[in-house]
C-alpha cells in the first residue's frame, strides 16, 4: 500500500494478515486498537505512515503467515478469551503471535479447525459464496428412517428461514456423515432437531478437503505446503 493511499483500518489489518475483518472490528469495539496514540474507530481510514497498535503492540506489514491444523477437543471454545474462564483452542497452540480460527466450532464439538493469522484467506474461507465443503461425523439419539433421509437430502429443509443444502449419509446404527457447504450457528444440530433427534456427538472430520487423519484430539500441526496452496485457490 502506497503511503498516501488510505484504507479502512479493519481491511488493513486483514490485508497484512493480522486478523480477519470481523476480528478487527471486535478489537476496535473492545478499544484494543490505537492509531497514532488515539483509539481507533470503526471505518476509520489509515495510511502506511500511521502508527497502529493492538494491545499496545506495534503492527507491521511484514507479519509472518502461519497456518495450523488443530483437532479440537471437547469443552474448548474458539474465542481468544472467555468471560467464564473456559479453555480456548489457542491455549493448545504453542505460538505467542496473534492467531484466530477460520470459523468456529461449538464448545462440545470436536475435529478439524484451521488456525492462522492470514485474515484475507480467512475471509474467503468463511464467505458463503465459496461453498467450502465441511464434513461432520454425527451421532444422534435415534436412527433416521428412509423417509427422513430422503427428506433431508431433497434440500427442502429451512434453517433460520433459509434453504439448507446438505447431504446425509448413513454410516451405521445412529451414526451419519453430514456434508455442508455453508456454516451457520448450530447448523448440524438444527438439521436433526427438525426431525426431533438430538445430537449426542459431533466431530468435523474435514474442512476444505483438509482432514486430521491420525492427529489426536488436542494436538495440532502445521499445514503442509500443498494444503496451503489448495486453500489459497479460494483467493481467486
């Protein structure tokens, strides 16, 4: 960015890979961002000459991009901090830099979650228009009938007054694979609640083609070069 070019602060923090635009807005609302010594405002425009601090730390453009895969365990949250002092997924990562998750998984949901500081890529991977595939292994309290499966796979279900596209595959007994291409709050649980079924266990086994394979819950690894390249296909 040329020194005279102005850009919104949340977009700037995303472009340099510090955080997503949404995370930037949260930080600004929490009064954790300053511009030239003054609290930042939503929508405020800045240039490269301005001094940007987050939590008192100067933010520079040469921010190293990092990409981790975590097999999220139960009873952890995807926020940076929690008022109830619950454990966050970032406590599991041995990295002192500012990181954030690509989307979120519920407190009791396990499985694949990507943790990074690439804000622009995060925006792409969480935007509905890119139809990123998510695969979940779900255990419910009662097996579905053939009619139930047909109904769910005909995409006639409405979630939050919007058409919900999903593919449900029966594994065995009361276990299923659920394929989604858009994530919303409690989406999988709401699918089964529509049929009066309760989700007993929910594990995301794949996100954008990335799987945890033999990675144990609570463990993490760096994404491979090929995995990162595949994710960056969504930039175009």
